[in-house]
């Protein structure tokens, strides 16, 4: 049973990677085609090609290393031989603004896809906190779990005071700073019970894991949830707002990481993504869709970083071309790409190291 569930996690992980890579490369592919650029290869994955077929003038491939993909365009590399009659279809001969749009289209499609996924989630049903004081999941290791509180229990009174809303219960616990045993009167399957739960002082942190410099008493539970659906119109507007909000948070997180405000331990690699996908599968369809959207936003934003070989560097070089009115010397581009590969390798080594330390609970 365990092996079967692990297989499902691996399957979902592969599906997530394939979808997000396909969406990203599709953005480049579509806009390049519209711009009149000849597409030589559309590949999911890097390295040796495992499966190929040709349709029209483009070769489509699935390659051995599934951690990315590429769209190879005519004239994209200095080594490409561009026939004179096809010079107008070469990427290198396109105006800088066109090249900027082609480079930007991959990350943009990722963010656009995230909005679509959130729209599907919001319009088909997602979990929202229930009204009242019904208990949701109770994580192991928390005071509530140790005291015997269970998912589905309903708190009817706290230290002799009746509570009917989750906000009342939350405020009552956090306002009591003595960390003493608290009396919870609950209903479990129609029967009243009394539990004594001692909150523990928990350090408050921001969404990025930064310490806020204070603690508050918590018992370690959240409210129960129920399925809720939005109308198509409201789901569309909410999806746009949520996508913009999460994109802003991802950008803010990267800025804080660069500044050193948050630890580089937060950098994760494929193993972290695998774990997150696995957890989202366990939490249900809504959780999986949200994680798919969130990873897609991350992929889009990260690719806009001005690191050579990422889309951000292509946008930057094209912008310089637009400003100085001439092409960047090929030697400069090649040198920057070597630097970029070195930076990406360092980031991947850090990500795998962090994943390893987390998997084996060193941190």
C-alpha cells in the first residue's frame, strides 16, 4: 500500500513537471511562431532525445533529463547556419522588442496558467473554514494532539465561557498568556467531553519564515473546512487577484533572499517540489491545484531573473540592443552564458544540499 502511494506521488510529480515545462515552452513557441521565427525543435527535457517526431518544419522531442525544456529557434545560436532565403525567419535577425516579447512569453504563460488553475479550483469547489468552532486537522506533536483533541470535534466552551465562532476561540487562547492548562468543553459524535490543554509559546513568523520577535500561546489546531464554489464571474476575478497577490509574494521572497533577510536554507530543489506535490495530493484536489498554480508562478518569476541562460537575461540583452541600437558582441553573450551556467550549477547544488538536509532531518 505504501509503495503504491509512493508511486502515485512520483506520478503526480512527473505530471506537474511535464505540465509546467510544457506551458512555459509553449509560450515561447506560440509567440515565436506568431513573430515569424522558424522553430527547429520543441523539447520537453534536456540531453539525449528519447522520443522524437517531426511535423512540418519542427522536430518535437522528449529528452532524458526532465528538469526543463527548450524551444530551439533558427539563428538563436551563433553556430547556426542561416540560409540567406530564411534570414528573415532567424531569431537573431528579429528586432529587439520582438526578442524581448518572445523571451517574456514563457514566464508569462506560466503566470497565466496559474490564473487558469486557480479559476478552475475556485469555480469547481475549494475548502473554506466552516462557521462555528469545529476542529480541522490536528497535527501530531501539538498540545491539542497530546491532549486528545480530534478532527471533527466541536468546542462549545472555553474555561467556562461559551464560544460559537472560531475567532472567539482563537482570541481566548492567544489572550491567555499564562501557558496554564485550559479547560475545553467539546462535543464528540454528539457526546460532551472535557479536555485540559496547555498551550505552548510559539514564535511568530512571517510568511517567509522571518521571526517577528515575539511569541504567542497556541494549541496547534485549525478550523474545520467545507466545500465552497464561486460563480464563474467571481472565480475569474478572484483568480486574477490571487495570482497577482501570490506573484508579488514570490517576488518579495526572492528579494528578501538576495538581501539575506531570509536564510538560503529556504532554497529548495526537485526533492522539495516532490514533497510539496505529495503533501498536496494528500490534502485533496483543491490542495493539488493550488500547489500546481503556486509552483507555476515560482517557475515564471524565477525565469525572469537576469541570470544568463534564463529568460530574464535574454530580455536584458535585447533591451541593451534596443538602447544602443546594435547587437551585443557574440563573445560577450558566450562569456555571460558560461557564467550563467556556473551560477545555475551553484544554485542547484545548494538546492540539492538543502533538500538532503531536510530529508534526513539534519535541520
